[in-house]
């Protein structure tokens, strides 16, 4: 016997359909909104890698805490830009599409932030080597971005796969090394991947904005 759908389920279904309709109608708008966010995060990552190299941040704990702080700063920059863009379009900041994208990204992003604490745990004189963190962060971030791609322009899914592939390749390379390179080289890897990839994608979005609104 089939019962009637409860009001809560009906409300959820209506909201879900509205979110899908909004995302489909505003694909070009959200694509344009991504460009400054990607560029800002990319420049932040590149600047952080240069700063870490100059400051000689060489211990596992300091490496983890430094890049954890950079990640939080990047999230703050992204949400600030999203809020400003929402204001320019006379839309609420915490809209249903924003909630769906955030909920999709949250599990993998939370796991990545938790790994920041691993080198800081009291485990004697041999904390988790910092070199294991960048590949793990790449994979988790890629999974997070890929999940958001179900609610955003389709190019985001490919962008997420690029991070997953880069992180997996780094894990394989690290596993085959008899000893990891100096931690200062890990800063360059973080800058090249998290900084370079975001900056390149942001530039691509700007350059192709008028040609392909569905990328």
C-alpha cells in the first residue's frame, strides 16, 4: 500500500527541483563567478609556497599548521567573494544552491582539515612525515571538488579528477622513494598544484568566458 508523501518530503522535493532549475538557468553566471575565486585561491597558494620557502618552514608540524592556515584563508577568501557576488546579483548568500554545493564538499574537506592535526598529535619524536600530507590533501580536495561538480558547471568535475590524479601519482612516487625529498620541496609541490592549478583554471575561465558557457 502506498501512502501519501508527507509534507516534509514534498517540501524537500520542491526545493531540490528548484535548486536544479536555478543551477541550469545560471550556469554561465556561476561559471563567471568561479573565475575570480579560482584566481584568488591560486595566487594565495603561489604566494604561500614562496613565503614558506623563504621562511624555511621545515618541520612536519609547522608544515601542516602553515598549510592548514592557508587552506582556511582560502576558504575565507572564497566565501567572501561568493558573498560579494551574491550581493551584486541581489541574491541571498546562503541560498539553496550554495547550501547544496557546501554540503557536497563538506565531508572530504573536513577529512582534509582533520589530517592537518596528525603531525601535531603526541606520538613521540617521530610525527607523521609531512611529505605524506600533500598527496592526501590533493586526493581529498579533488574528491570534494568533484562532488561539487554535480551542482556546478561540468568542468569542475574534470578539475576535481585532475587533483585526484595528481595526488595518486604523488602517492605512488612517494611510496617508491627510499627517502623523501626535503620538506622545502613539498612547499613547491603545494604551490605548483594548489596554487598553479587554481590560477590556470581561473585564467582559462576568463579567456573562454564568451565562447563556452557550459565548460
